[in-house]
């Protein structure tokens, strides 16, 4: 089995390299190649336990996405994200359950609801990848990323309750609403606790390799501890990722550089493997369903009906809730303005709503992926009475067929749809330019203050000359042509350079914490300063 996994990984990576050269989405091409390869005579079945997918593959993918995501942006779009990532998951589960029970009545109503929970969460990996290359507006990308981080938690909670009910077993808490609240609250608190402990450990270690090891352990620890307490492992991982990502600015530059490269590599490996696995499994799950007595044409028709249903419910939900939100804004605009009480903190303005074009793209980004795959495989073989779980083979076949359909139909047409609608938003470019301008001003001010403090504490002629040279450098003047450059002490110059870097870093982090700067802009500035500091350290060691 391990040798097969390695072969799949090597082939998937080769396909990824080919797809990127041809400007094709690697995930889609890998799934197609895997699907074709599964029909090769003698091809062995590569099957992993659902616990492996949920406990090994999913946590690092979620952690990497959360740690690189702006929590302030997440908070600004919280309403849209919760609407899609939680409430629409419940709606999709109900609709898919009704459709599945109608077109494939043999599976029974309980199994139909289980299938609804399996197919409820969209996987945004492909949509985000396509959107990033196509230059989707920032607000739309924020909603897509945020939805993908929390919809898995809602779907897996529903899946646990639905399976327990269908199998005649007891969930940890039988009441769905109470179980959802418990799972979410405990998962978030655990993630916050583990993330802060990991951030503290990294600061104490001060070693790039050990810090990277800590970041590798965190997603698995958060997921497993939460699952042991019957809480949401997904939300625990997401919160731990948010927390550690927020504190990464306080780490050393070597830790950030190493972790950046490590997690980019992990993302590539896991994404390629997941989509290859989806393609390779399809043939075998269909064979199992046919052997269990299900008609292939009926399964194909059922998959088509369910695919149309999940597309329709997403369009109706996105545009319906957008219309309701628009009506509420109009009603609020008619109300008289309230006088703000002295000393009362003013609420930040609500972000502008998505345009109809953005809502069209948001509605079409409903591809299913790794969670659907793992949940379908996690349907038990037998019930509490020892009987076979009714409809299990059909659930697997329908889940895989619908997943492949979403990847091929929606995934292949999404770039065309984005290009056709022309979603470029000049306001995004203007906002980004202003943010960069603000970041540069903050960095320049930090340089001025640090140089003034250094001049006040170092009054020797040598130090004064050094301050003059550094002032010209940070003032964008080429100090290499300044005669005074040859008169300064190299070691002192390096020490002052480190002081300036640290001053800029602290100022920029403070601006992020006070919401003057976006997380994304801070990360860009830190990445540039990390390279600068690495260069300075390499010179000082020579």
C-alpha cells in the first residue's frame, strides 16, 4: 500500500508540472488521469481508511490555509462566511436528501440524509487556485476561503448525527443543535489554546528546525484532541492555524522563511494526492454498487439529479440571501441616525456587498473534494443490530460520481466564466496601493525614530557618521557612493541595520494589530525584510 501511495504521488507531481506549463488546472487534470488509470486492467485498488484521510490529510491542508489567511478579513465577511459555511450546509443536506430519496428510493430515507451530509460541503481548493490565477476580487476570495474553512465542520457534525441515527447508535449528544454548539465552542477554544501554546513554545525555542516541527505537530494535535472530546477537529485546526499565523510575525526570520517553503511543499503534495485518489477510486466504488444490486443507469441518473440539485440550491441560496441582505440595508438606511454616546466605541463600517457578477461566480464554485471523499468512506458497514448499513454502496458511488461531475463540469468552466464576466475590481488595486503606501510610510517613520534614538545614545564621531550613512540609505540615496561609507565600522553598521529592521517590524506589527494594515500586506513586508535580514546575516558571517 505504501509503495502504491508513493507511485501515485510521483505521477501526480509529474502531472502537476505538466499542467502548470500548459496553463491547465493541475487538480482537474490529475483527477481525469486518475479516473482513466483506474480502468487499466489489473490496476490495484488504492483504498485508505477514512480516519487516515480525515486525521492525516485534512488537518495540514486546513492548517496551512488558515495560517495564511487574514483573520481581520475573515471577521469582516463573517456574515457571508457563516451563511454559506454553516446554514447553507444544512439546507444542502436537506435538499440532497430529498432528491436522493426520490431518484434512488432503494437507499432509504436515513441513508439519503447521510448522503446529503456527505455532499453538503464544497471544497474550495480548486476554486481558490483558479480564482487566484484569474485575479478574483479580494472580497470574493475572502468569502471562498472562509467558507472552505468552516463548512467542513458543519457537514461532519451533521454527518456524525445522521450516521448515528441511521445505524441505530447514540451520538455524543443526541440533540443536533446542542451537539453543534458544543462541537463548535469546544473546538474553537481548544484550537485557541493549542495555537497560543505552540506560539509560546516557538518563541522559547528560537530554532528554525524545531519551530517547523512544532508547526507540523499543531494541526494533528488540535484535530485529535478535539475529536477525543467529541468536538470539531476541523474548527480546532482552523483556530490553531489562525492563532499561529497571527503570531508568526513575532517569530525569527529564519523560522518564517523555512516554514513558508515547507508548507507550500506540503500543500502541493496533499492536493495532488487527494485529486489523484478521487479519480482512482471511482471505478471501484461503482463496481461495488453494481455488485450490491444497484442499476448503473439509475446511479448515473441519480448523480445527475443530485448534481443539478446542489448547483440549484447554491444559486438560490446565494442570490436569495443577497436579496434579503439588500432589503435589510435599504430598511436600515430609512431609519433615523442614532446619536452616538460619548465614549462609546464606534462600530467599523460594514464591507460592501458582492456584486451580481461575483455572486454568479460564487454560486458556480461548488466543487466537492476531500471531505466528501472521506465522509462517504466513513459510512459504517453494519448497524447497531448487526445488519448491513442500507445504501452504503450507493452512497459511495453517488458521492464519487457527483464529486467527479463537479470537478469536470464546474472546474473546467470556471476559468471561462470568470473571464467572461470580467470581475476585475479597480477598487481592489487602489486599496492595495494605499495599503502598500501606508506600510512604506510606517517603515520609514520607524527608521527615523530608530536612527534618532541611536544618535542620542551613541555620540562618538564614528557613530554619527554611521547614522548619516544609514539615513541616506533608508532615504533611497545610494550610500555606496558616499565617501563617509568607507569610514564607518562594518560591525557597528550591521548592528544598526538589525536595529532598523527590528524597529520596522515592530511598527508594522503594531499597525496590523490596530487594523491600519491588512495581514496580507504585513506578510509581504515581512517577507521582504526576512530576505534582507538573511542577506545581512550572510555578510556578517563571511
